[in-house]
């Protein structure tokens, strides 16, 4: 029992970030949590955490030990739940990652719904456009748009996403409608930068090519390009998840539809694990049930 309490205290501190937060969750004093950590480190003969007055940092050994401990505690929780009258219930801490813009609009609302349906789960959602290291940053699951390249991760396809060229009706009246990618040289193209072109598929041959585009304005923030397109400043190549509602309500119109590139996959990725925690599996199920419905994207 003492060993179990020590491990539970270690996981609580590591996932919640402080002795006081772990103590509140466990219903004991911070001093008690600290004594359990000390006893665990003494028994193992290794330093699991570096503790200062300001923060707690996991050691290299602590990071490796944490994942094993989380798996053990999760398996125990699932085993108890499977024989309880209430059936299996998700519990524990869920660490998620998603691209910033996509995550704000299409992951965060689902997190709220998931937590309401699973009140024993706590969630940390990291929204960032950098490529997050799931293993070293202890991320349970990441949502990624585009084809996967990291073979060390497990990927589950949740749905697919189309990209299209859009513009405001006012811009198209003033400048005309392009009929092929070759016409883009006569238009203001709002791009992420000259090094990144727009991808099209030739409707006659099926060949997929990237076309360089240019214009008076470039920005590395897609949300800004979206706003400029709405303001009639030019053409933009945006994802349906971002412009679906604008298309539906007529604020934007799509062009070059026959030339649209093949859809990209939306994936849930997670580290290689023999047993995926119930809370992770349930959240992935929610993502898939939502994203695989075409009508969902038309209303966002």
C-alpha cells in the first residue's frame, strides 16, 4: 500500500505541476505528498524530480518512470471500473496537442464536451504550430492535419480536409474569375510566402503540381490571409475548416474547384503503446465521430 501511495503521489505531482495541487487532488497535505516522494526516491535510489521553490522538473529517469507509472495506474483504474456497478469510466489526466488555429476552432470545443461527459478526466490542451515531441513532452495524443512522416508514432485517420482557392464576391467582380492556375499571375494572391506554392490537380490528367503564386502582400499567419480575403484584398488558398461557414453564408466564394488538390488526412497520433488508456481511446472516438461527417465542416 505504501508503494502504491508513493507512485500515485509521484504521478499526481508530475501531471499537476506542484505539491499543493497534487495534495488537493489526493486529499492530503503537501507535506505528506513530499514525504511520499522522498520515500519513493530513497527506495529506488534515483532522483525523479528536481524541486525548487519555484517549480518542479522531472529528471531523465523521472520522465521514463512517469509513463510506466501512468500505465500501471490506468490499468488498475480500468480493472476496478470493469467490475464496478457503474461500468467502465474514463479517469485521469489527458495531455493533448493540436495546431493553433485548427485546435481553437475544432479541438477545444470537443474537449469541453468530452470533459462534461467524463467528469473524472482532467485535460491539458497545448495549441501550437510547432511539431510537438509527443514522447519527451508526455503528450497522450496529438491532432495533425496532413500526411504523417514520423513512423515511430501510431496514427489513426479521423477524416479528411480539402483546401481551396477563395475570394470575396466583390474581388471576383472587380478582377474576374480565374479559370486555371495559369490565370493566377493576373491576380493578387495572398500567400504564406514565395517558398510555399499552392497545390492543384489537373482535371484532365490527374497530375498534381505546386504552382508558385505572388502578390503585394504575404503573411505567415493564415488567419490574417483569411481576413484579407474577406476584405476583398485578393485570392487565398485556405482549408475548408477555416472558410466553410464563409462559403455557406456567401462572404467568400471558391474558384478553381475542378483543380482542387487531393484532400489531406486529419489524424490522431500517439506514441507506440500496447494498451491505450481509456480516456485517450474515448477522446479519439469523439474526434472521429465528429470529423468524419462532411456536414460538420460546412457549418464551421
